[in-house]
C-alpha cells in the first residue's frame, strides 16, 4: 500500500508552530520507503526551518516519500505523529486552546489532533487519572485492570473516528494513522503486562503452592490473563492484516510474550529458566512461523537491529550467525535486507572494538597460546614483522613502559609476528631485536598477514598496537602509533588504571570463631584465616597503581541510629556507583580525607545517600573506604552516614542486572554464588544490614529517592520506617498483609526508589505536599540522590528539596557542602559555588530531569 507520489515538497507552517519546542525545533522521522518503516531515522530539523516576513514559522521538505513529524504541539506528551505526504501544505493556527488545520493534508492532521485530544480527555477522568500517573511502575492487578480498561476505552472511542475519515484520506495515510493508533494502544498494554509480570520471590513457595510474583500472581494466573486480554480485533489486524508497519516494536514484544506463553513461563521459576538466557533464535523462529509478508519481514529485521536486539545484546555468536544467514537467504523485501546489513556492519565494527577477538597461535616452543589466557589481565598486543623499522622503534618505546610493570603478572605484553618464515622469526626474537624475556612471542604459523587474527583485529598497517582490559574489551587500537613521550605517558596511565581493576576484595567470610579472607588479583585468589578476636588489618587497593589503604576489621555491628543533631558542617553526595577515583577525589579535594586516606574533616559529617553499588568496577573498594572512615571519623568527633539506595537493596536481594562482569567472574573464582559476596556471613553483608534507608540530621532529611505521599501517609517516623524495613533488606518475600511495609518497599513509592520530585512537571508533588512531608518529619529540607537533574547539584521547590546525583562516571562529580546555613556545590577541584543565598528562597521552576535506574 503506497501513498500517491509527488516529486515536490511538504510544507508545515503556522503561528502555532512556535510552540513546537525551544529554538524552533521539531523532530522529523522518515522511513526508507513509503510503506516500509524500518526504525525511525531522525534528521536535523533546523536545516528545514525558515520564516516569512511576519516571523511565522515554516518547515519545508523536498521529498518523494511521506514523513512523520513529531512534536508537543498536538498536546503535552503527544504520542502521535503527523503523517505528511509529498504535496501537502498544512497551516496550523490556534483558536483559544484549540488548533485548526487548513490546506492540503489538513484532514489527516485534524484526525491525529482529535485522537490526541481523546487520549488526553480520557486520561483526565477520575476513574483513570490517579492510576495512570503510576504507570509504568505499578505492580498490582487492580492498577493493571484500570489501565487495561483505559486502553479498551481508547479503542472504542478512536476506532470509529478513524474509520469516519477513510474517504478523506489517501490509503497510505489512513492505514498509517490506524497502525500508529493501534500500535500505541496494544504496545502500552503489553508494557503494562510486563510490569505486572515482574519477578517471582523465590522464597514464597509453601509446600506445593505455586511460586508467585510480587502482585501475587503465578505463571498460570498470568497465562489466563494473557489469553483473555491480548487478542483484540486491533491486535489481530496489526499482526495479520495491516498493509504496512510503521514501528515493529509492538509486534516484536508480542512474539516474545507468545514464546513465554508457549513455554508457560512468564517469569522464572528456576535457575535454568529460558528467561535467564537471551534466546533470540527462539524469537526469530517464532516470528518466522507466525507472521506473513511485510509484517514478518519487519519483525525479523527488528530482532537483529533493535537496540536491545541480537546485534547489541548478544553480538555475533554461532546461534545469531545461523539465523542471520537464514534471514539473508530469503529474497523478498530488499529494502529491509539493506537496512539490516547496514546495522550489521556497524555493530560488527563496534563489537570488534568492544570485545577482544579470539585467537589461537603457537609460540617458539610449539605451545598453543590463546586469547582466553589473557582474561583477567591487562594485555598489550603488538603486531609486527622482521624488517619493519617502525616495529623496532615501537618495541623500544614499549620497553620503557614495560619497566613499570616488572613483576606484575596481571600485565602481559604479547608480540604477534606475521613472518612467514619461522626460522627468520625465531632468529629475530632470540636476538631480542623485536622480542625480550618479558614478552609472550607468538606468530601466525606461516600464514603471514592472511591469518584470521589479522582480520579479526582489523590490522591494516605495521606496527599495530592494541590494549585489552581485564574484561576482554579493546581500549586502544592504533596502526603505526607514534610513541613519543606524551603518548607513552598516556599509555602508562591507561595500563596502570586498568591494572588496578584486576584487583578485588578482600572478601571476609565468618564461620563460627574464625574468618576466612579472600583477595583476588587477576585470576588468582589468596586466602588467610583469622580468629574471631584477632586484630585484623586489611590492605585494600585504591584507584592508584600500587597504592593501598588499611582497614581494621570491627568487632561487631549494631543498627545505626536514625536521628542526629546537625553538625557545624557536612558533605553529602550520592550515586558513586563503584567509581572509586571520583569518590576519592571529592573527599580529598574538599578536606574530608588526606592522601593517605586519613580523616581530616574534624567534627564534620560525611553523608552518603546511596548507590555505591553497580555499574563501576571498584564497588568493593568504595565500601571498604566508607567502612574504615566510620571509626576514624568518630575519633575526631565526626560521623559517617551511609544511607542505602535502591542498588544496595537490589544487590542484597540478588538482583544483579547492573553488576559488572568482574564481580560475576570473581564470585566464580571464589566458587560461590554472587549474592553470597554480601550474604549474612560476610563482613560487608553484616555491616550493610545495619544501615538505614533514611536519616534525619538536624533539620534535614536524607533519603536516596524521596518521600512519596504513600509513605508519608503511613504516619511512621524515621525510626519506625527503618526498623520495619530492615529485616527485609535481603528478602523479596514481603509480608503483603502489612500495607505500610508494602508502601515503604514498593519500587514506585519506597524511600529508595521514589522519583516523583523530578518527574515531569504535571506528575510532581505540589508545594503543599512537600510542605506536608517536611512538617510530618519535622525538617526544613529533603536531600536526595537517585535521579540525575541537569548533571549537577540542584535545588528545587524553593530550596526545600536538593538533589545530589551527578555524572561521576563521566568525571562530572559534585557534592553538597553545608556550612551552618550556607549551601555550596563543590567539585573534585575543591571549587565552591554558592547553591543559593541562605537568606533567599529559590523561585521554583519546572526543570527537566533524566531518570536512570
């Protein structure tokens, strides 16, 4: 089904378009074929912009195919795009709060506008509004049923309206609008179902009772719901009858759920569940069998190039290569094949840059050396050949770098020769012209540069230098690099920074009257045993090569207090996420610790507002530094507060989806399951269980996420919230009969998950609600982390709410310094910037926020 083609232009203009977005920008999306939408290809809009003498905004596109224009001018949070075809010239005006459309193409714009108005009107109805603001975080059957009812009402109201416009629209425009409407509704239903599905608490089984998820639903319950709710006429039309596909996401999500339905397992019930593994070949084969024509082609292509699809999430495993070859073997729809091939080439290039390719080569003694032997180590690999002048020069420069790692078995230098004559190669390395006693010398077995390893590493010139990190990722790849003093300095710093990451621990596990301490270096584990009453000092690696700091083990742990007097000064920060280097720099630059990790903050308080875990590769080191500073601070009259965030709770509960592979590998080295690293018998696990999820320090409430209305209305005190939740830190088996406990544990309303303060403006609490919370807890301010807001420390609600989450992983680290009644932003250079005058309240403005998990 194609629209009528015009070799002309599309014009969109009108005074109302000034409200599209700031600086006169809209988002333009175009498919590669009038009736084939393969993803959304975004284009820069400013180059299409112009204005007439009356400064009326106008966009003009010269195109022979339709385009989709997205923008908020159809209503706040518009979910529908304008469908514009060659030859259209549409003018948009405002009459009060309503929009009018004139010119060629006006009918379809009017229809899309009316659909958006229906959606907004239904969402404002009392029976829907409260529940819709909770989506997609809700996990109760009641909320899901309300959302399902809302979507069905959308279908009943919108379908007749679309059909009534059929005679006024081109076949393409009619079908494109109908597809977009039905796709939004049905995919929204699927996303809600996926949220309701959740994960099953593995401890909930009693006797022969089925395992249920947090909503109390078993897999059998979910199967019944799925069978009854996901076969509407709209869903059937999209899957089997639609003449075009504008966005294959819904069809892809539907086939995934169909696979889960077939296996009768929407959530995992064992460690061997299909849901624990990426099984794109199952999705591919199911889609190939179920769908026909262009619908099948759109889904099969999408399985590969989607940003959570096979190319991105799995890479080019034998299973993926097999189904990819099968896909290309089909002859129809070359446009889709072309797009998939383009994505494949891009991802292969990125994949090769990210993951060190495998190889298997022999050394001078005929022993096989494989890439597998480099895992857990920092590897510097150079490719060379006899007679290469630049190779000799580079080897000389590398020798200077190599001296810094003498004796460090976790930093290895590998030389791969492409000499075709083995005798020449052996003579060369014996004479140490291009090799030395510290090198691993291997060669391509007489195949020279035609060996597969040359292709896999993308070697196009000699010498070629590559640096692989301990997690098998390529960090540096250059052909004929100029290793001058400056470049050697950069290489040395890069290698040292990566060598630090080969270290982990110590991990301390208690067993009766003794403890076992494990330290990890690369793939090696050292152990020592200590008696219970024996004074024990650990040495923990810092982020600086060959620098450690001491940690004295404590004699026991007790739960922290929840309420403290306000100190003269405090430093608060959050969301370090394993980035020890930024953590250290912030503390040192702002006078909390010295270069030897001693406490120098006097009687000040250091307040860490959660999420030391995940994403980074020095989580353990961050935890031990906090652990050690607690006792040092007390000696000086200061204090260290460690408030748990959602990532602490996730790790204690065995949810490791954001954990770096380093920790999975190290758990394997210790021959334990990953959750045991912070189990009840581990020192760090016992210590973490003494912490709080919120604390009151003087007139300030510190909490990772925030205080939702639901939590506030429990009327529990800070002490009561901490004590009620503490026994469940490491448990997913929550007492569902305790409504207060459910609220303070919920992923949408709990103190460590709530994001409402920084949500979209119309979903945020009112100033009165903020004041009510402050009054409830007897404080003047709430300080949070959890959500990045403009990348810096920021004040909200007239300064009554302050956010401390910044982009530490990108080197944009800040902390909040409070001295008396004065608030500063401080950074890793020790710079102090007044956050707001102490005598002045900020004027609240609805800024934008970016949520991260």
